């Protein structure tokens, strides 16, 4: 079976801008991913810092694969944040299969 390959350009994490209304407040980011494929499986590795495996949702409907993740980042109770350089928010990415 002949396979067609396509170069995919790497990209940095960026915030999604949408004109639609969100049901929950906060920023939404599109995570960078690596995609691997063989005859039996499709493997996606998504860069979602702070997201535990239990907080990742994978949904497949009508040939659209959706990945969402919610990070669990918190400042310890007895500490005060004095410098914040990491952008935090939810992660969302969709792929048409």
C-alpha cells in the first residue's frame, strides 16, 4: 500500500481566539502535538503542561477527534505568587480524520 506523507510544521503554544461565547471563563490554548501512525493505531502526544491524565478528555464524533485538558495548577496555601510568567488555561485541539 502506497502512503502519502506530508510535512507538518511545528508551532508554539498559542491562545485560541474565538468569536463564539464560552460557557466557562478563562483562556483557551491550542497545544502542540506529535502524531504517529501505524497499521493498527494512531498515537497523539499533546503538550499540555499541568494537565493530569485524568483531566484529559478525548472525543471522537463524525470523524472529528477532539482533545481537551484542564490543568490543575495552584499556589500552595501558605505562599503568595510574586511573579507569574506561565500562561495557564484550558487546552483544546481538534483533528479531522
